[in-house]
C-alpha cells in the first residue's frame, strides 16, 4: 500500500510539473524518446530536486516545489545547446615546470544563442527518479546551423573526447566547471600525442558532436564530452 502511494505521489508530481511546464515552455512538440544531434538536437537532462546545502537557492522561502530544478535545467540546457549548435573557443596554456608556467584553460562561447533561439529550446516528458527531475531537451537546427554542423564534420577536424569534474557546491557553475575540465582534458590529451615540445599557447574551437552525459561521481559533477576540434594557432616558445 505504501509503495502504491509513493508511485501515485511521483505520478502527480510529474503531472503538475508537466502541466505547469506547458505554460512556461515545457512540453511542446513530441519527439521520439531517443537522443539525436544533427537536424534535431535531443538529449536527456536532469537537475537535483533540492539545492546543495549552502547555496542561496537552498534557503529561498518563496520558491515552489520544483522552482529550483526547473531553474537549473533552464541554465544547463542552453549552455550545452550552445556547445552543440555554435561551439566554444578555447585557449590552453600547458603546464611547464621548467619555465614555472601553470596550466591554464579558458572556454568561451563562439556565438550565444539569440533570445529567439533560446525560446525554441523545449523541455518535455518530465519524470522523477533518484531524487532528480529529468526531462528531454530539444532544439531544431536552422538550415544554416545544419550546414555548419556538416562543415565541421566534413573538414579534416580531429575528433577528441574528455571527461571532466566540477564541484557540487558551486551549483550550475560546477556543471560549467566540469564541462571546461572535460574540454581541457580532451585538448591536452590530443596535443600531447601530436606535439613533441610543449608550446606556449594553443587556441582553437570545439563543437560538441555527440550527446553530453552528465552525472555525479564521488560527490562531484562529472560530464563526458565528445568534440570536433578546429585547430587554431599554436604559439611556440622562442627560446628554452
């Protein structure tokens, strides 16, 4: 009886979220429940039901039951979608013990999603599992964006992969931190295999080519990212 009551509670909670979501942009067009990346981007997304203790969101007395996870999903979705639609610029400075240079990596958007593009990201089919609010995140590319993806895919751009970690205590910034860490590891591992001497600085561009997978491991956000990489400028040291 208790188990049945729990299932009813979960069903009702999801139903409330879904109905409310229709009014706020959740819901919309229905697509097959499978990931996709080219003409129509579709991937599963989740957020914790409760904010991490210490975050200001954890002590907001005016927030509704699902305000926090919906807000987190609405931050994470566009961030990852930008990486899949337009990509990111990166600057990487390798660690060099001899020169006393610390490792540095910076990731920045090539082109942000416009206000109109952000509005056509949809969130649908919500469900609750493992104390998380889950849904599907959808975005349909324009013809220009489709051609841009095929341009990345057809040019001799190497494909690279990386896993990264971020702090749960940072909230959404922890997810961004994990994505930057994954990108850094992917770039570093690639160039270690093709460059003998450490360069002073490497610049380039990345485009997500597969569905990002976000999780939690050992108390940290973890994300696996797979990229096309456009090799940019490599600045060498002029002298040892």
